[in-house]
C-alpha cells in the first residue's frame, strides 16, 4: 500500500525517465547522424510510458472493483498516469511552439 503523501513524488519520479532527463544521461552523438538526437525514439518512448501508466491505472481500478487492491493504490496509479499525460501534453505544446517559431523565420 502506498502512502498518499508520496503519490505526487512517485508520479514525478516515474516521468523523469521518459523525457529530456533520459537524454541527458547519454551523449548527444548517440542519436541519429552527426550529433543529432533520435527525437522519434524519444517521443515513442514517452508515448509508450504514458500508455503503460494508463494501463496500470486501469488494472488497479479493476483490482479494486474485484476487491484485490486498496483504493490508495488506485489513486497513486491515477496520479502517475495524470502526471505522465500532463508531461506529454507539455512536450507537445513546446514542439508546436518551436514549429510555429520556425515557420515565422524569414528564409
């Protein structure tokens, strides 16, 4: 059983492995080509981690309905899923803003 006060900390910690934090641990030249980072792989990894968090929350909800889990576990799983979704939306918003900025540049 998880302690509710640590739910936010656990959700934050689980999202650390799926974004820029994981990119900082490997050299930038490890991506595709000359010094680039494999952006597609990073986004795919983030999407998969978000989907996994959602599946975990769904499984915990089903376990509570069947009487095999505690409600605190569901709240923790849902909080982790919510944090992952919010992180993914923030990344999406930054990508869109960067694209718009590039489109405004004069060639």
